[in-house]
């Protein structure tokens, strides 16, 4: 497993340990309370949290096994998704405490997510794919309203949007360009995909992947030669590889 993936996994383990330790501490503290009614009620609350933590723990084991074996454990898919959703905010807080740059954690998360999606080997999503792009791929001088309708692009070759449209056409994959999470969610609602290929920066990919759970999303990080959010570009080969992965027949 690559060093990058280990960062997210390490923080995920730490988050789980901290939550479990806090639960034990709270339980021991409450147990010393004098009133038996209070002890009973707090015992119930601790039990409920314990159930949630057990599911998170099972999901965590599923993630580790899946990453190490590069195989999916179908039975554990839901707990794995639940674990990521519950522990991700704790992971980010921990990263802040240890002064780890947020984009390093997010890059690590995207890699972990991509490997988990590849391990899932879901059935072919041909005909039900969506290619979701960020608005910053469009050339800053271009006045075409491609977010309203990507077909407004003239495919003039001055930015990656035209090339990505050609790629989408070749593989029969619709493409949407979103300026933010709301438009991205709307695109997903309207197209009803079985799987998504998303291009964005680490931050937007992370929130998009978390938002889309349980839909599988392969994230491709954009390249930012002129800094963030401005005339960005993307490795077309990486996008095509992601499309081919979802189109592959495995049934
Ligand atoms: S390819 Fe040309 S027309 Fe299309 S978005 Fe880029 S600059 Fe605009």
C-alpha cells in the first residue's frame, strides 16, 4: 500500500481509537454517578454509541482488508461507507491537531476511495456513467456558457473541455460542468448514473465523493499550472482509464 494511502488509513485508525477511548472514559465516569436512574439512562446512551462504534469498527476492518487484498467484501460495503462518513470529520480534526496539510489528507482519501472503488469491481455501468467536471477547466477568456450546456463549447482546443467532450462522445458518456456542490448534485439527480468519474481539486473531490455515497466515484485530480481555480487542466488518459474501468463487463 502506498505511503499516501497510509496517511488516511493511519488517521482513520487514530480517529477510531480516540472515539473508542472516549466512550470508555464516559462510561467509567457515568458509572460513578450516585443515582441509579441516571446510571441506567447513561448506560443506555453508552450502549447506543457502542452499537454505532461497533459498525464503524466493522467497516474499518472491511476497508483495511479491501485495501490490502484489493478485493471487495460485498457484505461490508455499507459499514465501510458508514465508517468513512462518520470518521472523516474526526480525521480532518486530527490532521489539524498534527498540523498535516488538509490537501495531503484529501489526496490520500481520494486514493483510498479510488482503490476501494476499483476493488469493488461493480457490474458494468456502460450507458449509465456521468463525467463531472469543474468550471475551472474552462479557459478563463472563453465566454461560452458551458455550465448551462456543455454543447455550447466550440471544441476550439484552447482548454481541456473540448477534448473531454470528444472523449465523452467516443465512449457515450454524458458530461456536466458544475460550479459547485449544488450543481453537481443536480447533475447527478438529473442523469441518474450508476457510477461517476469526477475531475476536481482534492477538496472538491473529497466532498463530492462523500456526498455521492453509496454511488461509486472515481476521482481524477485536476492539474493547476496557474494556481487553484484558474485555467486548470486534466490528464485525459487518467479520465479515459476511469471510464474504461466502469465500462468493463465483469458479469
Ligand atoms: S474548448 Fe474552447 S469553446 Fe470550449 S470551453 Fe474551452 S475555450 Fe471555450
